[in-house]
């Protein structure tokens, strides 16, 4: 399934536009909500004795999408670590109604169906308005993300490490965190290990510059059908990162999954080919965090 494998101040990132499709899972999350560092946080715990912690930065739907909580549960149970999913998006993230709107927009309409075309146009306008408003609200959220990550890092016992997992918009933020110090005054690096799947707003050159600062162990899961990160750009990103990690190749892992598009690691359909990609991306993340955090 994987095709390839091997060991900015402005946060104005667009929402994932037409990528809001895929099933909403029906299982019940195992964790609970509590307030940590003044932020509502979904907390789920494993059984390992390690005090290292993973911060899970969601896609645009945030805690509104149960899939995020369920995947965080999988990270916790399979790594044994505590996993924190902070509610840092406005209103908990995009409304789930956006998924229905996107599916309606994607539905085929006969050329002679005037009402159907008008309905699609109205649906497209509603989506544009929703995404524009969301993008405006989240454009200055990164300082809150950084403050939360530093607070979590400062709370960990000596010798413990902080892992970051990011998806879509969260992947953009998680990548930026890899260039940050543990405190405002500087000192050691904030992040001990990083995993991201289908990150948004990727500039291959910028991401390489960010990675170069601390060369944090990074693992990336990308899809070859991701319209938000076209395959040519994904290969460019991999090439740039390999140049950064040329002296420590074991600290970098890039896998590109065949037949997988935006959001495959979070909203894979059990009846579709992407489900295998989601399972493999989960295994990839778990193995990476167990290697560098446990």
C-alpha cells in the first residue's frame, strides 16, 4: 500500500475546501473531557509506565467529529501513552453539516435538471461562506496551540517527552511546533517526536526550513490522491526533507499511500480502499511514537 517509505508567522491557512467527505463513525469514545491549562481537552490514557504524552491536533472538524476521539483512543491504547486532544478550534471545529453539504455538492446532476443545478450552486455558495468564516476565525490560532503545547511540556516529569500528531489543519500546526523551543526563553526543543497525515497548507521549502532547526524525528503519511497536496508536491516535500535529514536518515519517515486522498487517516470508509491506508497510517504513527517516546 505505501508507495514510498524510509526510515511562518501567518497562520492564514484555508480550510480543507472540498475534502469534507467520508463516514462519521458510530463507536463510543473511551476517554473523557476535562479542562487542562484553561483549555477543554479530550483525555484518553494507555497503560504504559512512561509519562510521555502525545498532543493530537485534529482536522478542521475538531472535537465535533467523533472520529478524532476514536483515533486518539487508538493512539493511547496502542502506544500506552496519554493522548490529549485540545479543543482549540472555534465552536469545537467545523459543523458536521458541512460533510452533508459536500456530499450533496459532489452528487451528479443530469444536465437538464435545472433545479438540481441551482441547488448545487446554492450548496457551493453555502460551503464557501462557511469555510471563509472558519478560515478567518482560525487564522490567529497558532499562538494558542503553542502556548498549550508548552504548558503540557512543562508539566511532564523530567525525562518525559512530548509527541505531536497533526492532521489536515492540525498537521500544519504540528509541523510548525517542531521548530519551537520548550519555553519562551528558549532552551531545548519542544517536540520529541512528530507524526502528521495529509497536512494542510504545505510549502515544501518552508517545511524543510522548519524541520532544519531541530531535526525532530518526523513521520509523514501522505496520499497520492490528495488534492490539497498533489503527488508532485508530496515528492518535492520528501526530497527536501531527506536533504535536511541526510546526516540522520533514521529520524525521518515518509510514506505515500496509493489510492488515498485528503482525510484518509481520519475518515476512511470501511467499505473503501482507503481503509487499508488508514490502518497502515495508524500502525505507522504508533510504531513511530513507541520508538521515540516510550
